[in-house]
C-alpha cells in the first residue's frame, strides 16, 4: 500500500472530504504510475480522483465500529515513528553495504 495514504476510518474528528480527496489522489497516482498526467490524460485522471474520493467518502460514512475513535495526533506520531525506523534501517543497510565494498576493494 502507498505509504502516503493513511487510514481515515474512526478518527476523532472524522475524516474530511479533503482527506478523502488526498487519499484518492495518492491512489490514482500510484496505480497510474504518474504524479502529473499529460494534457491528454488529465480529464481521465481528474475523473478517477473524483470518483474514488466519492467512493471513499461513502465507505467512511457507512462503516460502523464499536471501537473508540482514534486520536489523530497519536496516529500521526505512530506513523512518524514507523517512518523514522524505516529510514534508519535503510541508512544502516547502506552504511554496511558501503563498508563491505570499501573493505573488498582494500
């Protein structure tokens, strides 16, 4: 799943139409393989974003849960922590790879 799309269900306060649009935009960018479509494809791209945003809004409005609403700030902090761990793991891997290359050439 695209890391930029965040879960929008059961948040306090509830997800906005803008958040649904942003998630739809990220989804369309991902599946189309384009962040900026050509002029020839712009209408199809925009239509897809609009339709997916509408579907997301309907989905979120129709979902029911007995779980207490999630705190937005706590959820954002968790995403930032996961991202920091992921980037640190990448940095450690790249450092180890550089070290092994330099020791092999020495």
